[in-house]
C-alpha cells in the first residue's frame, strides 16, 4: 500500500513506481500541499513530485520509504 503524499518527509528517501518506471527519490523541500522538490538519486536531477505524477497514477503505482 503506497504512502500518502502528505506523509512524505523532507530529507528522507522513497521508491516511486509508476507507469512502469522505478525512481529512488530524496525529498529536498516542500513546495506546497502535496507538491515537493525531489532529487532523483540515480540521475541526480531535480524534479517536482507534481511533474512525476502529471500523467496520472498507473495500476502499478507504489510509493514506499527506503531505509
């Protein structure tokens, strides 16, 4: 069961699976409500969570904290 977006915490890392893509993300800052600035730990690029979910949540959507 995926974590709710409002439960994400700055400084923690998460695994996002959506639309067949897997991304390891670190939450850098909270922009607003459920939108965060995130760093992709594989490519070191910065995104907003809204950009990553703009095409919707697929059947495989999952968001879990990495420890």
